[in-house]
C-alpha cells in the first residue's frame, strides 16, 4: 500500500548484499566498516572508519546491522578515551533496523536493534542505546548515558 | 508530506506564497498539512453497557474509544479486544535505567525505589554522573606519576559529563569507587541521632530531617496501631479474597509494609468497619505528638528563613545561583535555594509491567525478566488476531507512479493535490487487509449508519450535515489468504489494478465493467500473499466540512482449530471422531479517517 520511494540509480553505489551507499557520502577507511545487508547511507554522510584502535591485525571500527538508514549529513565517529595514559578509539556496533536522522552526530558505543534517532541529535561518547529506543529530534545525549530499552529520550541534556 | 498554506478568510491554498493575494493576510502560520488517511480500531471498554457499538466519529469524544492496532491486545478467553485503558496493569519487575540491573522486589522497598549501586543523577541537568578518581598527585615536574593504578586514586567523586558539575563542590567524596549508594543511605535503625551527629551527616540522605521526622512519627503511632490491629485481627479472616495482590511483587510489597508499619494488616474490606470502631476507642488515649524540631527553626532545613535569604539574594551575581523549581520540587520539605547546595540524587528505578484482561484475569502481556530484552514471554496482541487494515487514497500516490521517478527527496509541489478531499467530488480509496492467521479468512465490510444531528453553529444551521458524504464499500464477503512464510508465496507480482481473468475472485458479484469502460473502483482490487486490497468510493457533498470519518464494521470468519468441547475427560477413545472444522466469526468496529475536506474553491490556481 505504501508508495515506493524512488531514488536515482546514479547516486548510489549498490553492493551485492543490497547496501546502497551514496556517492556523495564520505566514507573514510571503508575496509574497517561492516555493513549488514540492505543498509542505506545517504548523501553527505560522514563515516569515519579510519579512526581505529592502535594494534595489529584487522580491526572493525564501525559495524552496522541490516536495514539501517543513515540520514543525510550524519557524522558517525567511534568514541575515544584516554585510559591510563593511553589514548584509544573504541569500536562502534550498531544493530539492525536503526534509523538515524539527518545531521546527527553519533559517537555512541553500542546501538541496539530497531532504534530511531531523530534529526540534529548529538549522541555523546560511549552511550549505550538498547533495543527499540527512540531519541527525539534535536536531542543532546550526554556521554556515558545508558538509554534503556523502549525508552524515549528528548531534550538536552536528554 | 505536503504542506499547504491556507488562508482562513478565503480558503485558498498556496504553497510558497507567504501572503494571501486577496486579503494580504500573512499565511506563514496557517498550514494545512496533508494527513494521511488513518484507521483505528474500537475497544468497547468505554461504551459501558452491552451495546458495544461505537460512538459516531464526528464527535470529539469518540476518539477515546478508537486506538491504532499496534496498541491493542486480544484476550483469547473472552474473545475480545482490550485496549490500554481497560487492562489491569501490575508491576513485573524493577530495574535501574542506568546500570540495567534487575532489582528484586524485596530490596526495592528497602532501597526506597532507587538504585543501590553507583547510579546518581546530576542535580543540575539530571544526566547520569560518572565516578571519577581524583587526579594523581603531580610529581612536581609535569610528568605523570608512576603509580597509575587501575581504578585511580581516592578520593573518588561524581562528575557530570554534560554540565561539568562535580560532587566535590558540595563536599561529597567517597573512599572507594563501588557501593556508593550504601554510603549514601544509612540504615534506618540509626534514627536516634543526636544533634551534633546530625550536623555532621547532614549531607547524607537518610539523616535528612524529613526522614528522621517520619521515623519519629512511625515510632509514635506504633503502640496504638499495634493494639488496634490486635483487636481487629481476630476479625480478619484468613487470606482469602486477595484479588488485589495477584503478583508476588505486590504481595511482597504489602507484606513488607505490614512488617514495617505494624498494624497495617493485609487489606481486607470486610474488616474495615470493625477497625474504625476500635480506633475511635483508642483515639482518646493517644498522647499529643511533639515533632522533632520546631517549625520555625528553618535553619536546620537549610532555607534559613527570610532575612538571610534576602541577604544572599542581594549578594548574588547571576541567576544560576538560585536552584530552579525543577531541581527543587522533588524534595518533600523546603530546602536551600542555592544551587550550590543541591545534592546528587540516586537514580529512581523503572519498572516493567505486565497486563491482564480485566474480566478473566488472563495475562495478556508478560515481559521477560531481563531488563534490556524487548521480547515477551506472553504476547497476546491484537495484531496477531485481527486483520491489519491500512487505508490509502490512490490519487495521492497515483500521480507519482505515472511520472518519471525522481530522487529520494520527494518534491513538495508534486503533492499539491495529494490526498486533499475537495467538497463536491468523489474519490476512490483503497483498503488493504492483511491476514495474520494461518488460516484463510472471509471478510465482510459494512458501513455503520450514523445519525448526524444537525448541530447549529450559532450562526447558520448546517443542514448539509445530514449527508456530508456517502461511502460505498464492497458488501459481499471476500477472502484473504492465510499468512505463510515469505518463501512459500509464489512470485506473483500482480499489476496494481484489476485482474479479471483468474485468481478465483468469484465472490458472487458481477464484475464486468460498466458500459463506459471505466475501471470499477468498488470491489476487490488485488490479492497478493496474505494481503487483499479492496476499493471503496466516497462521494463528498458540496457543503461538507470537517473530516471524512465513518465507522466501519468488519467481521471475518475463520476456521478455528479449537478442539470441540465433547472431550469430557472421561477417557473416551474418540480419536477416530473426525472433528468438524469449527467456523468462528469475529466482529470489530473501526473508524476510517480519510482526511480533511477542503471546501470547494471557485477556481483552481494553476500556478501552485
């Protein structure tokens, strides 16, 4: 019943697993980014896969689940911490069916499944967002918060 | 969605113009948003008597009885729809929203509904506080000191990441980084603190004056309640009708209350009159209660009375020094006005609820015990029993399919006529029914006739309200296929429209097109997987106003696999008896809202 959404084929690179990455999105370090199938990355999104942990071997910096939608102008950066004198980036793990609104800055550590994040949000570092949570538009989530499952957060400081 | 600006005096639609060209009225605040057509389901809990017909939808109060399908439950025993208003809610568990630790119900009361671990919330901005260690002492030459322990150096304090407040400002520090709430929360056996100890420990929670006062009150009433309960306890029958304490959590809570405040026995309405009579005899013997501190001595409470407050206000530099109302009103007694006196708060616990049917007490929703799991042990939602219906107006999206496909950002100007129902015209609409059951169903739709009384608006009676619009739906039953997994369906991508050759749409109606060759709008349009799309038509009268809303009765029959009640448990070897399939019918009401009616314009503007 829903009308199909049309998009221009030239704008998106489509992978064999169905991910659609916009050509105008900035993907840094794509070898460290895992996309589950059928994820859409909109134009002008910035995904920093180059900020990886220091250490040998292959590191996964950002992993998204299936059917995710990263809005336009979104910035996704892994969180970092100075711990015992060492500065390190931590991997960011995002679940399935996550919709991130436009112009949102996401630095969370973990995002669960079925999460809806609104526009112009700022998700602080090391935030843990559990399943089915919802973050309203223009929300500022302070670092280290835990958003429990099925919660709705709004406002700043959220 | 299309947003049209709408001049209230001329009823003209404009999209980008900021002023109406006729009246020069600013249109920036008048928007006429396109509301997609919706459908809601009716729960009969508000109707009271057995009538069970929904109220007419044009009345504003009727929206309380209609709910979207995803918020409804279905009781299998009563075979009825239940909504959030009529279910009985009870707590099934508590958890801390910060550390996601499930708190057992017994310790919930002991910890006063707050987290017992290191979870605090900043008094300024209400975000969670982080336990940080003090910086290690500097070696004097700028280099980091050698003793970098894993957890850091004591003393530890709380730090807010958002507003950079820390608890050292109010003087609260801890020696070890775990178990902080235990330090905060003194056991209430230490109620008899003397004055100088109170002054030292003033910052801690349980020695707060209000909790000490409460302890003293409890001690004062304790002997009288005990005698009252002893005299009335002989009349309390054994634990029989405790229908209120259906879960272990509430039973544990009431037992804890009874233990804590002696005399409050288990709730029993039968003994109420007797207890009242006994209490009146005791009331004369109760001595007067003297509170722990004088009311006028507000200095101990921290607000220090009027004069010192005024002096402090005179000396203040900026307004942030005064604690805002939102930061202060959670306290039971008045506290200091200054922001610098605000203490961190332990984070209150959240609860997970389970819901029961009000009549038969069957559990409808029971969440899992884990705090962060979103699954349910029992999930009797209406979406698993009732067909899901979605409404669409084909002229809203029909123009898009005909055009060239555009980029993902749908243009606002293309939807200028999308979905707006203009008075005086007739529109087709689509209903898509999705069958959630594993058996095919036969659905019958009918429009409920409603009696619209002519409401006088005060100025001119609207006679046209008697027939604002007429809705025609397919009247004969049509089947909807059963739900099956996605791979079991044949790859039948039917064209959106009318198939008149096969698929067995023999519902007994004549499906030939009329003489003009116009495609029939009313009837079954498409069958795909477990979805059937039927079309209806609505004719809007010329003087109609408001929304096109009508109640629709949906009844569907399905073959249920319930065993026949002939198995009496007598061990009859009746396995060879062929169970005749039982056909059950379920009926429910819905309200379909197709959107607002746009009053008829004199001419359509071509420049929109």
